């Protein structure tokens, strides 16, 4: 199946919210409707607003007239530095390809579009907390375990 990758638009928010719901159901299970309707409205508004004002960027893969996958990027500002090293850090998240469309190169193409954008000067470093399933794809794309990053999990 052929597919195209492009930057997500605010108008894509309804489809992206539906895929977010599918992603979270597959990943960790979530309550069934009526909670789905509430979540979809909230997620659609949140995604629309952040894509519209540029706080977040996303890329989508379209096949057979529908969005089949996505990946999101949020630039995290850095403090001014006297050496000029102030390029934002890019937080990569919400990377999902619908199960029926996996193993066709869609995930690789989405991640390539995001990293091409980053290399063009949008951010200086990309970070991600991959799932066990997605870690091999990130590693094939050049992501490495950091030597310097420390993490404190505050969710208990």
C-alpha cells in the first residue's frame, strides 16, 4: 500500500485524536465509552490548538485517504548560553501507526520526516522515552542511550 507523509494541520485534529485513543487503548487500555467521547473532544481541542499556534509539530502518514500514523514533536526551549548553544531540545512523542498498517515503512518514514525537520535547524537534540516495541526503530534511526540524562519519576 502506498502512503504519503506530510506535516499535520490543525484540521487533522479529529483524526489525530481518534488515533491517540486507539494508541492508548492498545498501549495500556482505557475505559470504554462514554469516556471515549469526552476524551476525543478534549484531545481534538488540545491537538488543534497546539498545531495551530506552533507549540507542537506533527507528521502524519496517509494511505487510502485516511491518516494511518503520526509522530509529534515539541521543542523545549533552552536558557541563553554565552557559547550560543541555545537550540531547543526536541521531545518526540505520541508515535503511532495503526496495527493494520505496520511493517510497511510508515513508522520509518514518519521518523525520517521528523528528524529531517530537526536537522534543518528546528532543534539541536531529540529525546524520546521509547516503548519496548518502538526502541529498535529509534535505534535504527540513530537514537542512542544518553550518557548524561538523569530521570526522576514523580508519578507514584
